[in-house]
C-alpha cells in the first residue's frame, strides 16, 4: 500500500512538472508574439527615390526645352544627385517686351518602394540683368513684379495651388504613390500690371535659382 501511494505521488509530481513546463512555454511564446507585433520597420534609404524626369512614363533626364512667347528661354537641367531632394536648374529667360512669358514642363517620379510625401518646395534667388542699352534701374523695378510659379499635377485647384518664388513653401497632404509620376509646370512672365507698372526700356535677362522639392516617407 505504501508503495502504491509513493507511485501516486510520483505521478502527480510528474503531471505538475509537465503543467508548469507547458505554462512557461506558452508564456515565452506569448512574449515573443508581443515583441514581434511591436517591432518597428525602418525604411531602407536606398529604396526611397523621388526623381525628376523629362518623361512621364519612364525615368529620363534629358534637358527640359521651354516654351516661350515674346521671350527667349534656355533649357533647364535635371539634377537627381540627391534622391530625396530632386532639383531643376538653369532656368533663365530673356524678356524683350511686356506680355511675354516662358514655361517648363517636366515630371517627378516615385522610383522607390514607399509612398512619398512632398514636404516643401524651395526656390533659389532671382537675378535680373539689363542687356546693353537697357537701364538697370528700370529693370530692377520690373524685376520686383516678375515671379516664378510652379503647379503640381494636371490641374490648378484649391487642393493643388500655385507656389511662387520666394521663401521655402511647406506642403502637406500631397502623396505620390510608388511607381507613380506627377507633372510639374513652371511658368514666369513679364506682364503689363495695373496701376502704372514699371516697364523696362529694352531687353533684360532673368535667372532663377534652383528649384528643390523635398519628399519624406511620412506626412507628419
């Protein structure tokens, strides 16, 4: 009888050991699940590329041929050296008379693996230089009225405003899906303004600094 009781005790102890082992095992598995579910995914910078392109459908970096009216404009150059901050450079227009303009059309493409959010647009400095025989003083006054504007996408709406040359412009709620492209339209003009506008007495050049777009993986 004593031997049977000992056997029962041993069996009970074994069962308790098994239950404790299973409990510890489940606890570890649960902890592992919590750790995995709480893991942080850090985007690989090498897979985040937002680049300017001369083509909508594929990445091409040809110079951008401008359109113009009563003006002469030089081709612009794409600079994709920094895939987080694509640039367009070399925008220069020679205005010959009022009511003249120039424009550039190109594209921004998301060549990366993540949705890209436009965060800001930076405009370089504007410089106006009188041609020979033209008054620099008058050109300086006209220069104050000449702006460079940029629109994003096919339409200019309240959700897709024009941005004008000046300080950095912050942007929110403007995503670009991976593999997608968006048109960029840049325009400048020497127009007859109201209220006795200043007018130059000859031809003059207007050079615009680089336009830089900054993108991020988050809109916050």
